[in-house]
C-alpha cells in the first residue's frame, strides 16, 4: 500500500467514523441523563435522511435548505418521541422505557415502510460533492472532506451547549443527580426534551451525510448504523460524549483499515463492531471513558 | 408563612408520615427533631415537591402548594439543601452555585449573590474553580447551603446539615444556620443532633414514627424530661 492509498483510507475512516460518532452522541447523551438506551435512535437517523430526500424531490428545496429543515424537523420528532413514549414512563422501572424504545423503533420503521415504501430510493447528490479533488496522487471526493468538517463543527457546537450554556449545566447536573437537580429548580423535563432534540438533530445530520455517501434510502437503513453507533458509545463509555466521539472514530478506522489491509476479510466487515463490543464488555465493561461506579456519590 | 396540615406521606406500602401539622413563622428557625426513620426527611421532601404520594395540605404565604412542581416551589421561595449535602462532585464550586440560581434569570443579581455567598463563606471563594468532589465535608456543607441561598429563597430547608461532620465543624454549621437566619432567611431545620438543633431553634417539633409527639419553644424542649431521656442522653 502506498502513501496515497493510505491517505485515502485514512480520510474514508475519518468520514465513516464521524458519521458513527454523530449517532453515538445521541445514544450517550440520552443514556447519561435517563439511563435509557434509545433504541429508536437508528430510525431517527433514517428519517433525517428521508426528510432531505422529500425536501429535494417533493418541494424542490435547495440542498442546504433541505438539510437544515430536515435537521430541525427530526429534532422536533425526537422530542415528540420522548414526550409520547418515554416521559409517561419516567417513574416506571427502567426496563419499561427500554421496551417502549424498542417499540418506537419498530413503529417508526413500519411507518416509513408504509409512507415511503420499501423500495430503495436514490438520492440526488449535488455536483459540487461529485467532482473529485486531486491532491497530489490522492483523489478525494469533496464529500470525504465535507463530512468530517461538518461533523467537527457540529461537535464544537455541542461542546459549547453542554459546557457553556445554562441548559448544558442542567444536563450535566441531571446526568449526575436527578433529584438534586429538581431541588435546584432545574426544569428537568424541558432539559431532557432539549437533550432529545440535540441528539436527534445530530443523528439527522449523520443520516443525511450517510445518504450522500451511500446514496440509497431504505426504511431499514438505520438499523445497522444504529447498532454500530450504539457499540461505539459503549466502547467509548456510555454516558460520555468524548467517549462516543472516540468510539465512533475508532470503529470507523477499524472497519475501513481492516478491509484495506486484509481485503479477504471484507465480507466480515459488519462483524468487527460486534467483536469490538464483546471484547470491551469482557475487558472493560464501563468503556474507555465510562464513569467508574466508585465515582458515584 | 409556611403551614403544613395533616400531612400524610406514603412510600410504596410504608406510611411514613401519619398526619403531621406544623407551622414555620417568618424569620424563625424551626426545627424538626427525631430518630432515624421518624419521617423528618419525608416532611421536607414533601414540602419541596419531591414526594408525589401524599395527602393533606401544605400552604405557603396563604397559597396551597401541595401539588406544585419542585421547580415552581423553588421559584416561589422555598429551597432545600438535601441530606448528605448532594453537591455535584463533577462540577466546580462556581457551577454548583450557578445551578442553585437556575430558576433565576437576573444575571446581575446572580453575580451579586455569588459575591454575597463568598462573603459568607470565604473558603468557597478560594476554591471556586475546584470540583465539588474535592472539597472537605465541611466545605461541601457550606457549598450546599450557599447553593441553596443562590435561589433567593425566603425559606431554606436544611436536611441533617451536621450529619457526618467532625464535632468542631458541627459548631460551625450551626453558626452558619444562625447567620443565614440573621440575613433574613426563615429556616426549617431537620436534625438528629437534637441538642444543637434545640439550642439554635426558636420553635421545635419532635417527630416519632410519623407522628408529632411534642412541640414547643427550643429552650422549653431542651428542659423537657421526655426529650432529655429520648434524645439528649438523659
């Protein structure tokens, strides 16, 4: 393998890793606050991609507008899912909300099949993303640069919200001690809703970029990336945003690089994530940056 | 100012409070003493809006607040510093104080009150950038009280503020309580340290397995034989 090829694989890894990371952040934020694995998150990702598709084909919106609108609509949808499916179960045993999440996942998949039909749809890609840029020997699709860059800015925005705003302070408080957050006057349900909104917005962004990279939409397209991003979140330490980003990137690199160096393993590509999950659960169940139980007060 | 009438609280199958009534007049220090499990914390938690399963009435400034959400109770001027201090160990002292002011939107007022809390507790000023979890027990107690004060309360409820502190610090804690009271705050204090609590309080209630068995002025109860036997070691 020469340097040019390596750089290409490196950029591909970064792209795929960023997409996983964006989804993983949503899993980890919701888990951090509610101790709930939001299994419907992969469907939120799928719907984000579909909304852009409909924005482009039905309403003929320009690309950037369709993208922003889709992110906003998906964020609202994520908040709605919380209101309908999880909020009534806040005081119920945790397993109830988990079952509800699995139910929402199937529900959204089937709604998508009914409304969008099961036939795969092709997504139109804007031209400026199609023409490869030549950097020396390296041929790069603008998309390969666009995805990590946009992901980076979105993550910076997230860091700003979580660490520099009042709502972020509320999130960090709730994730540690729900009851005391109530006593401090934190409007807990509103902060939780915003958390769902942010997680869903990031998943939508990921879904849209995913659809640009693999330009085919299907109602079940969120299942596998959803599971993998969940694994990335567990690998990084569920509840930790930094962990989710690292986990997503690591998974992206493992998938692309293993296939690059051992092409004969390409058929097992989807299995790598699950091997990683088994390994991390055996060796360090709390994940790379997960909270150690003794940290809890 | 704060009035509780015939309050019942249930946890699962447990009847934790069996109809207690108490009154907290403006500007007073009122204490609720009793053994472990008598229901003292349940009373405070019910007033703070944390307990859903309850009966009876809780009124504040003439308004019924027995079905009010915790956030609204904080806004109305009643705040609670919970048992075990419950400061956020992963957040800085400053962030903890800002959380206490979460229900407020007057930024200048919040900054002013942070200065005021730092004047009350100079140790917190020195440690403002430190994580809450790195503070000593006494400092954490200061932070817990300071954080509660940040919501601009009229009534501050303290749940076992002296619990787990060295005897020397216990004295400090009660000095803090008196100082907070001098600053114009009404105090509802729950304590196992009956002696210190009765000495500090204007009025006191004794709680036994969910029922108020005795009440009176702090110094009266301090002299009462039954109280001496049960809570003050003879």
